[in-house]
C-alpha cells in the first residue's frame, strides 16, 4: 500500500487491497475501458463502491454489474448515474 501526505492510502493492485483491507467504500478511478473487470471484482468481494464515469460501454456488462450488486444487496454508484439494487434501496434512472 502506498500512502499520501494526508494519511490516506491507495493501492495499485485491487486484489492486494481486497485481501488486506475491509473498506467502507471502494472508489475505482481507472481508464474508461478498464472499468468492468475491477468493478466486478470488488462487487464479488462484497464491498460497496463508486466507479468513475463512464461505468462501461456495453449494456450487457452494465446489466451484469447491476445484477451482481443487487444479488449482494450492495451500494453501487457511478459519477454519471447512481444505482442501489432493487430491494435494498432506490435505483437511479436508466
């Protein structure tokens, strides 16, 4: 883990972070085309997360992410849209 001057840490390896930490929220800030895999990885690990826009470029991938978050009742948001899985709360507009 790297640490910046404000005492906040960051990781360059998502799996390392998931193995070491129990975050209240994960914020993924990645190149646009690299969102799907890491987002799914964090969802599957069971952590709420915020993903920078655009979420993904493929509607099938978007549905996969929403469905997996919904199954786990996880908070899941993007800076361009906000969604919380169905029975767990409100869901953003599509």
